[in-house]
């Protein structure tokens, strides 16, 4: 064997011994991309994904991210990371004074063939409701802390999407719905104040994005088709991935200029009377529920 042959052989051995992820590879569970929990679970975050379950697991593994549960369209629940670990599913996020929801939440991914734009399967929702109720009961999570990814990252995330049945879940004690009669009680508040009361991020460009995320959740009939969910999804995802590798002090400035979800009708809905009325009614519900919880907690002490 000449020296050149030997080198060639060594290079070949190195290449062959590299771990290669084939297309039919399924990562073993639980996924390792997680960390020890340092604080109690107080929130649940609901997502959707459009891949097959095997592709989703590969994508999570390659991207070194994770979630606690996947529910496929047939209603099978697949545990991905144990609840006692922090999974990495929410990214840079905010809800009612809490920054970075990963550390305080359980994340659930719902498989959906069309970006949450058409009804979710009955089997899937029938599996989701008791799972969420069980998690809520075990950690004493109040309904106002059940959020969609789009509620906590409104400028970059649109999942679980406009067809997610929030009203039906609220009837099962998961999240809150509203009574239109309550709208008059909140007439003195601005749009920003009302979104703040509910929990949305409202600083800078988040205000318009949050108003749109609100509309997707509580006025889905006003959202014809979420073009941005499909259109800018990849660019937004890439910018977010890039942001995680930046030092924390540079991250905010980078994200402020990154691609984002644009409300498709230039925000004209912000003055729409139906939007304002529902926003006031929802804010009233969140305000009164949180006040009730504070009283209950005080009584327990
Ligand atoms: Zn998500």
C-alpha cells in the first residue's frame, strides 16, 4: 500500500465512521435536549407542526430543541422529554411579566397537515383535553396560563393557528373565553393596556403583532388565511435560530430587525369595533380571574 493509498483509506474510514442521520432514522426517546427544572411548572404552551412524527423528531434532534409531548392527528400521545426536565420549545418569549417560558412550562406539539388553518382532528383534541387537564391539576396551573406559541412570541410564531378550538378548550377549563356583556366595564383602557392586562408583550413592534395574535385566538373568523404562517415561516425560523447563538446583550437588537409576522391588513383591525369589544371582554375575564386567584392564594397562606 502506498502512502497515498493509506491516506485515502484513513479518510474513507473517518467518513464512514461519522454518525449519519438517514431519512428513516428515528431518534431514541426521551430526547436529550433538555435541562434540570429550577422552578415550578406554571404554564402550558401549545404548538403545531406540519411534518410526520418521525420527521418532527428528527428535526427537533438536529436543531437540538425539544418539547414534552407530541400528539399526532390520530390522537396518539408521544412523550418526548419528561415533565421534570425543561424542554426547549418556546424560545425568546413573554407572558404577563414572565420572560422565557421554557423554564416554567410544559410544551405540547400538535401535528397538523395545514398549519392550523383547517379544523384539528376530533381524535387529537379528544386526546389533548384530558392531557392538559391532568397537567393543570398536578401543578395547579390556572386557566389564564394556558397559551399558544403565538401568544408568547407574537412577532414570529403563529401556532397553534386560527383553527385551534380555543373556545371548546375554555369550556373544558383550559384557557379563558369571554362574555361580550363585560366589554363596557373596560371602556377606559387603551388597546395596549388591554393587551398588557391579558399578558401579551406590547413593547415596540410587539404591540401590533400581539393585537394580531389576539385576533387569531379570539376572533378567528376575522382571519381569512394566515398567509404569513406559510410565507415567512422559514426566514423567521432561521433568524430566531441565529439569534440563539448571539450573546444575550446583542440578541434584542438583532431580533428587533429580524423578519417577522406582518398583520396582513396593515393593522386597520386595531380600530375595528368588534375587535375592541372582544378585546375589552377578554381583558375583563383575565383581570377578574387573576384577582380571584390572588384572593384564593392569600387564603391558603
Ligand atoms: Zn411553536
